[in-house]
C-alpha cells in the first residue's frame, strides 16, 4: 500500500456530493481520514471508524462475514469494506440516491480495491 496514493485519492474525493467522510485503515499504519462535508470534524470520523473497527471482531466471533458491512441510519449510512490484504475503507454518505447514488458507492469501492 502506498500511503501517498491513498492520501491523494482521499483528497480527490472530498468534493463528491453527498459524501460525508471517508477513512482508510491498514494494519500497522495510521488511519487516514478525510471529512468531506462542512460541520463534520475529523475527530467525529475517527470515533466512527474506531467503533466500526471494533465491530469487526464481534461479527467474526459470531460467524458473520466481515468482507463488507453497512450501518444504516435515518439520513446516512456507513459502508465498510475490507481488501484481502486487510486494508479497510469506511465511507459515510447521505442516504439519498439523488445526491449519492449506489453507482457512486460502487465506483469508490472499485477504485479502493484497485489502489
């Protein structure tokens, strides 16, 4: 994993409409996060990603697959996905197909897996 590639990629995504925040975690490396909406602090994103990461062992212990999972809220969702090398992405976006479509999510995930 090239930290520079991930950092550049995160910076490119900040202007996507409906994207609230995005974070990448790779084992043994510092978490990279990017707030994409005004009023969202990196501290809030850091706490959200930490909580999502803490969920993975619980899901695994109970036999749930952890290659990808999603938390859905009234107005937003957090989608987490893991690559075979253990690198994880967390994407927080508005739950509104007119602003942030499923196709945009799939594009982000495909780009993440290609990095």
